[in-house]
């Protein structure tokens, strides 16, 4: 097949399709019919899977005129399942890019030489040293800059000494909503409720914290180390410390260990009395451990003689709300915020719906080619850029032009432009107003989501609205009544299964999750704010019942049943096969949820093909995609449904001499037991202890290199198993030969050539046989060995085959070269064996 081969896929430009085999052209024609696309209009590159009936039709922008074209859209087609998955990359911050274009074209194409020259330059610069990491735009641009170059008009140009004003690669996508020092803080040994506070911006150093029931004081030490005003009290560890008022009070996993209900109430009321802005309360939730222990009051006495009261989420919410006579807001399973400051509560609820992630797509000012002479407006922009850029950022965050009272640099802008309105008009002329329109629509979605969720939760209307919110309502809806009416309309839409399914389909086309065969959308929590308002509200309703979804990793929207599943995994971001720790299934119609925790009683399952559920903007996406493609290329597992159980998966990998190293599948570095299977019919012992000299000498003859065992396994699976399947069991006469055994065999052996030494080293630590691979001699009883040799030559990917006679053992090897050399050892009249190569017909 013509084109560029990557793992088990071949890529080619549509101009090569007429030169492909007729059956390949037929597959493409069927794919075009299913996807309803046309070559060179909807796609210009074909990606064909060599091992399945799957292929992708890809459209790269400016394929011929851009040195490294960006993928604009793709159609992934499964011809067996008649399934089409469409993906649009229009808004992606980090779309895939294409390298080595010349490999996708005919050698006769007029521009191939130009592309080869570009590739050669990139190779010289070391840009292809790590091919896994360069398949996406951001990593590629960063790498070029690291090498001290940039691309101008399709050529690599070194960055000169006077080019300090060149914009650096956009790194905003690598940051999150929490400032850096708070991100580090949340990764320390902070308790879960403190991490919730940090994630929502309460631990920025401006608010005081009191830890009511601080235990040994770990949270206090961590917060103090980050210059946060904090103190605490504990009846056992810190009884002498004063109980004092603070903006934030943490009652962390305290009420669940108090066996006396009256004292439990007093602790909750006492903590709330000290609170000035927000009280965070956490407690243990009901799970399988709740039934272990001796029943006592409304909880259990544990084996360590401690008390535990296990709440359900609903029970805990009702306990807090009724005791404190105010609404408790779930932010995570078993963790609630209770606000004393109602303005702070309103800001918090509104801020949870703000699509901060979408702003990353809007804030970058489009770069223009260098001008020989700056215009007057350009000079003015550069002079006041320090004022205009923050103003533009604020405008995008608001989704509208800020009012005078909202502009921080009002005095400076007025001095520079005369009036605030003139400054705003000048700013709009410098930036793309389409961005503002996108921001406006995004902000309307934020507000609709906010008001719809307030309606769903039946919260009491606020007596007054935040000043910024009042301005938003006036700008986007006209008045408060209209805002609530529109939000209620969208809220009612979440019961429309057909509409939910349509929005799920649109989301997956934008790379926001994976749509399975049941039309359920699986997505990572990091992309929720990019979803259409109706799906955000659908998910948001679950947070009313469950808490903050940021504690989970994956969300599954059941489009037909009104249900939602939340899954939390062990180190989801950094593991190629994260293991399931917790699953919550929420029934929005019944307003209930079930919690399943995995561990002792329920085996944690692997998440296979993780790249389907994330996109190119997610950390380690390129490595994950490469891992998934490697795994599928092995063709060892049925990965449909939930895939194999972890133990079965690991055993199969080990049996086939593979192991996982970070995000890569590599050959096993361990030595197997000699009696382990080596292929379907033999063991390693049989391939090692089969020679006459080994038997007579009694030498252990053990391979010392892990790669030697792997080579024997490859020989068994690619050559010996097929022979046994066809002819029946074989008799091995000579197999692996160690360095020690080789010294005892003197006649008619060539250890540097015959591959019996596999990957073993001599005393100087050099390879005994540089050809690598592995070899055996064998005979099939009662078979014509010419027939056996011919069958091997025609049906297997052998490396070298030596035929000695119709009734004598043959020598066959399998190795990296796969040279398919078939040699007859012909006996002359003088008794000498002369090699004669045979021609293989196909």
C-alpha cells in the first residue's frame, strides 16, 4: 500500500487513491458513502488501518501551501459497524499537525522535492528525535522555539538577537483556575475540604481560616507555610488554643466521630457561630464499610474503639440545612459549603458556572505580519498596550463592554484617550469583534446555567443581586424576569431526550467526549464548561444532588434515561490505564444517587483507550494516543465494553512478552520461568534443552538476556505455531545455544551467523550473533521436509531457512530483517555441502 506507515496505519493524499489496490479503493468509496463526503472537498488525506475495517478521512487546511498543515476535521469510519464519528478542530487550541508530507504523495509530484528539503532541515535540527511528542501544534511550536528557530514563509529561520518582542507560545492552556502557589498547595497533604476551598479560590491569602477540630494540625502547618492566616482548636491535640472567629471555618470530619447527638449539634452550631463568611463541613458517607462494626446510637463502634456515623449525601445536607436554618451547598461527596455572607454565596454560585476555559480561545490578539512602518493607530496601541490588553481581557470575561465603574484603570485610560468611551472604541478597532461575540454567547450560557440551576434547586430568590450580575442581566436579557424565563425554558429542555442526544452528538464533533453505541456521551470534567448550556445544566443538576464534579474524572451522560454517571480513577492524568476507584450513578428524575466504591470487595477495572475520552488539549494526550494505538496494534485483546479484567490483561501481556513503561508498551525486561508457555504449543524449556550436546553435557544453557526470551517467543508464534497447526507436532533437534554451550560445539556451526545464540553476549559483552532474532532446527516425523520447508517459505515471515534433505531437520529463523532467504545445502560428490539459494514464488 502506498503512503506513510505509522504503527498499523497508512496515510496518503487523495491524489494517491487511484494508485491503491482496487479493494482499498472500494473501501474508500464505501466510507465516502457512509460519511457523505467527497474527496478534495471534505477530506484530502486517507488514514487506513491495516488490521481492521476502520479508516479515517481527514481534511488538512492548506495542505500544499502550509509546511506543517493543521487538521481541520476528520471522519472516522468503521465499515463493519457502519459507524461514523465526525470531529471538528475549528476551536481546538492544540490541533494535530502533519509532518513529512512528501511520504503522502507520489514521487512524481512537482512539490515533493520541496517537502523533502523541509523534512531534511527539520531532521537536522533534531525536531523528529521524539516523534510521539510532536504530533500536535503547541508541542511542535514550542519545540521549534526551543531549538532557536521559527517558521517564516515555509522556512526555518533562526531567531535573531533583536527579536525579543516575538510573542512566546501560548502557555495559558497549561494553567488552571488556581494560582500556581495554590496549585502546589492543593497537591500537598491538605485535607479534602481544604482542597475544595483552594480549588474554589478561597485560599488566596485574603481570608482568615479557623480549623475547628484541627487534629494534629497538618492543615494549619500547610496553610501557614503558604502565608495564610490560620489557627485551630482541637479538644485532644490543641485544647488550650482559643476558639476564634474567622472568615472561613473548617469543620472537617468532626461530626461523624461524635457519638452523642446533642454534642454533635453543639459542635456544628459552635463552628457556625465563629464563621464570618463560609463554613465548610465534611463527614463520612455511607459505603460498604458502614455495615462493619457494632451498632451504637446512629452509627457503629469500630474495631479500634472509635465511633463512626455514616451519612448519606441527602441526610447530611438535611442535617446541616435544618440545624443551621440555611441552605448547605454540596461541593463534593460528603463536603458542603454553608455561607453566612449571602453576597459571597451568590458570587460563589455564579462563579461555578463561568466558562473560564473558553476564554483561552479568545484572548490571544491575532498577530499581523511585520510592517515596514507602523500606522498611527498601531503606534498608539503599542504605547498604551499595558492599559488596553487588560481592558480587552476584562471585556471578554464579561462578554460585554465594561461600564465606567467596572474599569480599574479608568483614570489612566481617560487621560490617554479623553473619555472611557473613546478608549473602548479604540480597543474594539484593535481586536477582533468576532471574539467578543463568542464571549458574549459564552457568558449568556454561563448565566442561563446559573439561573436554571437556582430554579432546579428551588433556592430562595436573593433580596438583592450582585452589582456585576445586575449589569449582566440588563446587557444580555433586559431584565431579571426575562433572564429567569429563558433559564427556565432551557431547564425544561433537559427532559427532552432527543435534544440531549443531539447536543451530545454536537459535543463529540467538537472533541468534547466520546459517544458510545448507546448514544451516551463520555467526557472529562475539564471540558464541561465548553458544553452547550443544556448539557451544562443537565450536569449541573447532578451537582445539586452530589457535589462538585471536579473531584471526579469522567462523566457519562445517559441521553435517554435521565441519568448521569460520575467516575473517579486512580491518577487519571498520569496513568495510561487508570483504575476505577469510585462510580456514582445519579438519577435526575428520581433525584437520588448510588455510590459504588472499588477496592477490597469490588475489583477496580482499567479504563481502556483513554484517548477516546479526552482530547488534544489534555495533558499527555499525545503519549496516551500513541499508547492506545500500540495496544490496539498488538491485537491481543477485545477492548469492547469494559475490556478484560486487570489480572487477565496483565497475564496476557506477560505471556506475549510485553510490559507497560510509563505511556509505552515495551518488551518484557524480566526473565520468565522455563516452563512458561512459549507460543501455543511449546515451553521455553523445550526450546532451550533440545540439543544433543546440551543433553550430554548437562549445561544449564540458560539465556541471560530478557530479549533472548522475547526472540524465542517471536520465533514460536510467527513460525513454529503455524507449522504445528498445519503439520502437527514437531521434534526439536537444536534450539537456543548459550555462549558456554557454543564452546562445546565445534563442527559445522557459525555462531555469528546462525542466530541460535539469539540476543546473548560473549565475555566481552558483545552480541554473539549481530543478526539477532532466534533459530531452531526441527523435523516433522513422517513428513517430507521439502514440503514443510516450502510451506514455511510461502506462509510465514521467516528470516533464513536451510534445507538439508527430505528426511533431515531443517534450520529456520525469525529476526528483525525478515530476509526470507531459502537455501538448499547440496551435497557434492566430494562430500561437501554447497549452499544454493532457492527462489520463492510469492
